[in-house]
């Protein structure tokens, strides 16, 4: 009987777009059956960035939902606010709508920051575990009392350039040749679909948001995976997150830059599957 029910689930068409407010729809990749893993992408990508994670997760008995944030990929691109609270609220509406329970919430780069804000803001609603990949947290830019990662002026330059992403792409991996040309072109293709307005607004949120207090509110098991050679979110940030989140585990990726999910895919997928399955 259970096998028959699973087959019916597999054959049933799932929602590709979910409404989060009037005229705003988020694109969803929803596949597989089992314990749910929700994936939040980074700036300026979309849920497509997890192409090399979906199959492994599905084949290991997980249901996977990739959520594309407003302003990116195939999701709606409204004008308005793009701070972390807006994105966290959108994620809450998705998980509410799908009646999700005890999900493993995962976020890469800016998506990691948004996942932290979600768990903090909604007290872990729908979520039993948190996984952070190269997360831009607790703060992406330096302060007088936080001397890690980028200076604010470097981000200001990115905002002014709006969105000539070629320089950003050069530092995405450990070296300029860590990812082959085909993968690089594929990532660039995903980035092109982002709204320039959303791209700028999210950079401002990345530049200005301090999540140090949010870290102290996380009370669920947390996995932190981070490239030792990350030039966009330095490994110092991972150590700060590990120190600030009570029940957290840090796994370094010795040979990766920011794109650890592509540079060390086999290790990345294995560690995520192990953590999600515990």
C-alpha cells in the first residue's frame, strides 16, 4: 500500500509557482519523496544552482524543494523592499502553503544569511535543522567591532557597477580555472536572469545587515560548510558562525572557494545527505 501511495505521489504534478503576495509568485523546484530539504540560493543565482545536488538528494530518499527568491531566476521581479525580512517572509509563506514540517533548511551565501534570519524571526517554524554553505554571515562587511571579510567600499563599487558580474565570477571559485568553462557559462546564464533592481537591493542588504544577534536565537542543529579559499565570504565568517551558533558543526572544504557545491561536489553532497538523514 505504501509503495502504491509513493507511486501516486511521484506521478502527481506539483506546483511550480507559489503566490506569496498579490502579483508575486516564486518559482519552486519540488521533487522526490521523504524528509524535506529546502534549498535557498545565493546572490545573484536561482534554485537552478543546485542542479548537481537535486539528483543525489532525491536518490537518497529526500524530497527537495528549491526556492527561487523574488527578483531572481523565474520568480516574479517586483519593485519594493528586498531585505532579509522580506525574503524570510516569502519562505515562511511557501512552507506554510506546502504544510511542511521538520524541514532541513539550507542556504548558500546570501541564502545562508536569509536562512539564519528565517530561523531567528520565526523561531524555527517548519524547520528542525539548518545547513549553511559559504554563508554571508554573521556580517558580510567589516565594522569597527568586526574586522572580517570585505570592506563596505568594495561592495559600494559592486553596487555602482551594477552588475557587471565578470569580476565577481573571477573570484567565485578557488582559482579562475577551478571551474571549467562550461560550468562558468552555465552559472553566468543563471545570473543574467536576475533583476538589476533586485541585484542592487540585495547587495545593500548584504552590505548593511548584522546577524550576530540572530545567531544566538538558533536552537536547532546546524551544519556549516565553507571553502577555506573563499574570497567572497572568507573562512573567518564560518568560524564566527560556528562560535555564535550553539549546536553547530563546521566542516571546512580545503580545496574550495565560494563555489564549494561545484568544486567538491561529491564531498558536499555526502556531508549534506549525512546531516539531513540523522
